[in-house]
């Protein structure tokens, strides 16, 4: 083959590669969903989001006001607004509900009965709020690895009752722990109780 033929062949290959790169275009944008994450201080909200974002757990500190994290999944991005759970902050939660498309309620299943009752009351208020009452809820029972942890079944009975008192549907779904981080179009089920193990989720 002559040098001219070889040069033409390489030029044609370069043209095909250039065309493939130019005509491919950018990948389709992943859909984004805005969620609000609430729960009492120490329930594990900050640690949960840091873990989902692959951040180091060593630098986790409790959120005193609010923070926003973009949690990437293969088929969607969750923009999660985490609200601090201290007594003097919870009364301002409702100011940050607007625009939410779903709710994550993190529960410390190993906390005291008083704290569990407070958490139940906060969930009841959230279920009744006009800006949240039609949204899907994920109730995450955290700290299941601790000896004092109440079972998911026990918490589910109590929080299902909270949903009924708030006028929500009584049908609830159960998800294994490993499915709690899967993502797609948000479910329209008003409440999902799932569990999380690992004492690292503390803030």
C-alpha cells in the first residue's frame, strides 16, 4: 500500500473518531428531587447523608441550623435539606418545608422513651403539615445495632398509629435496609419504615 493510501486511511479514521465525539452530545441529565430530612439531635441525620456522599465520618458534627447536600445516585440526584433537631430549632422546621418532594424522618431507635415520644410528636406534626401531608415519607429506624434498640416492627406499629391519627393512609411498605438507599421516581406511598445498622450514624 502506498504512503498516500496509508495517509488517507489514517485521516478517515481521525474523521470517524472526531465525528463520534462531536455527535455523541452530553449525557442526559439525571432528574433531581428536593427532599427534607428531619429528626431529633443525635438521630443520625448528618452521618447518614455524609455516608451517602462518601464523606469521611471523622469530620461529622451535628447540624445546628440547616445544611444541603446533593446525594448522587446512578439514575437521580437527591438534593437533601437537613434541618437541625435541637429543641430551639425544631419550631422553625416548617419554614424550610416549601418545595420539598419527599421527607426523610430519622429516628434513633435506641433513645429513651421520652425522646421517642418527642420524635413521635414531631412526626405527627410533620404528617399534618399542609406542605408535607401529601408527600412520600421515609422513616429510618437508626441504631438498630445497639442493645437498647427497639425493633423496626415495634416502631412501625407506633408510627403507623401516628400516621392514622394524622389522617394519612394506613397502608405502609416495608423495605430491607439495603433498599433504603435506592433511588428513582419518589414513591407515592405515604410512609416507609426501614432500618439502618451501624453506631457510626450518630449525628
